[in-house]
């Protein structure tokens, strides 16, 4: 009878371990849920323009680069330019070429045009 007595002693121990494991898993689940619910609200990132560039920039392309509509007001253009430029600035590991295209897009959207020739 000693064998059956060992089984009778092991069964409550295994049941206790199972209950403890379920309690710890439940506690972890509740903590993860609270962390998920209390995380700071973040805006969903829009996908930026990832196409190739045309030889001469159009207003449509400029709007795509900045993630705006073609009829966006100047303050929205400046805000979008700032956000895109922060993400692609050469000092932060971005490309000089992309930075120049972003600046060109801002100028196009604001109606500023560069002179192709100089008077010097």
C-alpha cells in the first residue's frame, strides 16, 4: 500500500502547482492588459511617399512627398515639412538628396520658385 499512499500525496501537490501556475498566468495577463490600456495614445503614422522622383517636380508630387493635399494651407505645409524633415534630416542620418527634395516640395507647395539662371 505504500505506492498508493505516494500517489495520494502527490495528487494534491500537483493540483496546488497547477493552481499556482494558473494564478501567475492570470496575474501576468491582467498586468499586460492594464499596460496595454494605459499606454500613451499615439497617432497612426501615415506612409510617406516612396515613389521615384520626376525630373521636374509637380505640385502633385510635392503634395505626395509632404503627405498633404494639393490645396493645403501654408501653415499645414510648414508643419508637414517639419515632420518629414525631422525624419529625413542629414544630421540625423538622412540623405542630402532626400532633404533637398523635401525642401523643393515645400517651396513648390508654398509657391516659391527658384530661378534657373543667375544674374552674376
